[in-house]
């Protein structure tokens, strides 16, 4: 058995210490890096959104519930894959969480093989989701460098407007358009219009 932890962290949030310990023992035994929390509040205070990870959270807890935690993460735009830990009576509730994007739910007592398979799938999803999330954050940071005038210009470049048309749209000279365009290319580290489209449109950019 390899002693090297697998990529990504498994967060376990449950106010039942025995459940947390059981899950941590099982997952660490399969070379997963595990971090346990006894409440959703403590987890939110310590959660690092830059970390490739997945979340196993109890649906019912004292204080903030697993459902409320899911809502908070959705509000933050978090890419964290979530699966809920449920008791028998919570299954209908767990199904409703999947409509909000939860990946799955697991019932107590746990089927160890199914749980490990689920965690592996969640971390695979996490790698892709976090990469896309980081790309989007990088795009937003670059676009934030633009002045409002440059943003107006970029919008028109993306729409396929020519320099003369953009000059007419904005009531400025073609030379000014060219100067703004050069600034945009430099700020966004773009060499071609195709590069600009990828940055401006992200996943919606046309495949060239």
C-alpha cells in the first residue's frame, strides 16, 4: 500500500465524534488526506477555497445544518463537490440536495466500498471543477485591470466590430481605438483576437 496521500482533501463535517472518527479512520486507511470538523460554522471559518477537496457533511447537525452549509457554499460560488451523510429518514431531503448540485448521499451505516468509490469520484470531479474555478478567477482578475472605456472597447471587439465601427460607436478617433486596443492586449497578455475571445468569453469562447 502506498504511503503517499492521494490528491485532494476530504472534509468531514459531522457533530457526532464517533462518525467523524470512523470516516477519518476509513479514509486515511485508503491514503486520503482527511480534515474533520464538528460543526458547519467551524468548517466555514477554516475552509480554504483554493484547495482541491470534497465534502462529506451530515444533513442534520446542531447549529447550522448540512443543508444550510450547502446554501452558503453555493452563495460563495464554491466548486466544492458535496455528498451528504444521512439517516434513513433523511433520504427524501438528501434527494432534494442533489437538485442543488450535491453529487450524492450516503446512508448510515456506511457501505465502505461504496463510500470509497464515491470519494474517489468526488475528488476526480473536484480537480476539474477547481481548475475551471481558478481559470475563471484568473480571467476576472485580468478583466478587472481594464478601465471602463477599455471594457466598452473589448465588448465591441468580441462582438466582431471593426475599429472604424467602434470609433463611431464611442465617438472617438480610430487612433484612440487603436491605442485602447493595444492597452487591452497588453493588460490581458493577449497576442491575437482569438486570445481576447478566450479571456473575455471563457468557456463560451468559440473553438477556433
